[in-house]
C-alpha cells in the first residue's frame, strides 16, 4: 500500500547549525537543574545556569564566540532550578532555586560587566521547598505561575505594591511533587504535572481545582514534560510508554481523560522537550542526549486532530537541553520560522540551530508569518486579576521591535492609571515630608555647629587662662627665690 504524503507548506522545513564563530562557548553549564532547560533566550540576551552553585550568567547575543569575561550572578547558596525571561521585557529575568526562593532581576541595558554586584528587585519565598518551574502569563503583565516540591502550584503578581499582595492564589496540595506548570493560550487556566504523572487544571485567579485526570499521562513514571498547543484547546505531554519507548500524547484541555493522539517519538531514553509554534502549528521535540530534533504538524479537520511527521534535523553533537527564540527575534526575510539555542553535551558551548522553509521567491513571505505575539501585554496585572480576559496581542511581525528594554516600574508597582495617579500623589506627599525633615535636620546641624564654635571659643579661653596662671606662678616662684636669698622669706 502506497504511503500517503501529507501536503503542507512546512513539509520541506530544514534545520541548519550555526558556525562555531557564531556560537557561544567557554561558559561551564550546570548539570544539576533536574529536567529543566538550563537556559532561556530573547532577542537581546542569553541567560545560562552555570556550574557555580546557585549562579547564572547573562550574555549579549551580539557577543558571539568564546566568553572569557562572563559574570556569575548568585541567586542563592542553593542549586538553581529554573530561569525565564519576561516576554514583555527583555531585561527582566525570573529565577528559582532549591531553597524555595524566587527572585526577579533587571539586567542593565549594556549587559553584565566585571565586578558588578547585581541585586534582585524582588525576592519571593511563598514556597517552602524547591521551585521546579516558572511560567510567565501569555498576555498579562508581570503575572508568573510557579510549582514546587511542597506539592503546590501558585500564581504571583510580581509587580504588587507589597509582599503580602504578591501571591494571587495557591492550589490545593497535590499527592506528590509538582514538576511543571503551564498556561493555556489565553492564560485562563493553569495545568500541572508532577511525579505522580496526573494532569490537573486550576482556575489561576482562585486556585480552585477544575479537573483532575483519572489516570496517568504516560505509563512509566519517568521524566515528563508538557506544553499547550496554541489556540487548539489541546495540550501535549511527552514521556514513556509501557515498553519504555519515548512518546508524545495530545489531550483535550476541557477533558483531561481524552487523549486524541498518541505518537511514538524515536527510540532514545532521554527526557523529551516539546516546543510548539502557534503561528505554524508545528511541534518540535528534542530529546536530551540525542542528536535529532523531530518536528510534526498539528492538523485539525472537522473537530478531529492529527499529528503528521514532517521530518527531523540531525546534528553531529548531542544536546543537553535547549531554549527557543521568540518569533520577533527571527530573520523573517530569510524565511526562518524557528531558532533553538542548543546546549551541547560534549562541551561548554551553546549552538544556535535555525529552521527555514525553502522558497524560490525573495522577500517577505506573508503566508509563513501570520500576525504573531508582540512585546506589549494585552492586560495589566490588575485588570487580569479583576477578571478581564484577553489572549495575547497579535501584530504583524514586521511591526514588532526586535528588542524591548524597559526599566522596572518605580517601586515595582503595576496597575491602572488611577493607581498610578494615587501612587504619584503619595510620592509627592512623601517627598514633601522628606524635604521638611531635611530642613529640620539642617537647622539642627546649624545649632550644633554654633554650639561647637562656642565650645571651641571657651576651650581657647580656658587654655589662655591656664597659660596666664602658669606664667603668674612662675613669677611668684622667682620672687620667692629672690626674697629667700635676702633672708626675708615671708610666711606662707
């Protein structure tokens, strides 16, 4: 029977590794980050977990080649677990560690420099044990989901005015560690997956359990990962079948017991990392310790979903892990539709791997690049918390700036215009009070200075009197000696 070839404009995708001089080498990468990515990237910076315990570094993408002067930034004395760039701010990085702490950093515009002591703008310690995973909200500003070995997941507003307001909600306790958390496309549901391998969904504003699958996502309780499949209302998990074969399974978000696709994925034994491009509906899967990256196309027809093999990319060196560049950072004039930053197993090197769709025509190919996620959030944190719903703000890729470099808001507070006005009024009031205190302090200092001058004058007068007294005593002694010599010393 003839094999049916799936017709698709993405059928001929091919991958291409960068040259060595366009890679990043010389940074020893951590080997103790559980089954996480060790790295994250945006169009401005590449962040890497380094071998130094609890440390990471940030490299400017423009500075390729050997990194002889990389700077270690210490999160804490515990092992780093995850790190993620804020999708709306290329300078804001979230990190988590084995001690349960989460820290938010703002990287300087020019990057890290030698002997620099960078401090986090916020430290959060709502989890009692290691924080395995971090995920930013897809459309709301400064909303972050977390999951932990304390068997819970949580949703945070990292721009809240006070530390007490940071935790929006916390889920009920799971039966075991929670290894991963992810959002649906619009950020209206969070999904968790842990050691027990049971899928759950929660309301991210209240922490209320929405669904719990009746069985496990995969038969073997080994390393499992998951990600949402764009607007399709589907979720993909990667794991191992009962025959110890790697596989991926696709689930309906509104029915976590309904698996619509089960697909074999190679023959290796490493953790499978899934990456989904919502613009092209292409799913990329890379296995730790292997040299291949497989890619599939998700196709929907009359409510029925199929996953078609497209092809695979094979490199000369195996991968330890990888991270993916946001769509706005790609070379769209060259028909680049995906770029990975691959951490090599064999050396301290990060190698970019780009995927292209071959086209004879030159110039921008509109059919390959529908409107995509921009850098501006669709919602403020306050609007989202209050119940406003919105998917990511989509814009033409040519109109999106490659880089976005914003400072953290003053006081690191987010909110509506009314909130901003109130904050500015409070700031003006405090500044006025501070000016009054400074004036009182200056007046007190002037009084102290006057008193000091008077004391100095009195001290000088005292010293002068002492000198006069000494001179008088010396003259009296001289007269006594003269009178004694004449034999007429008076009685004392």
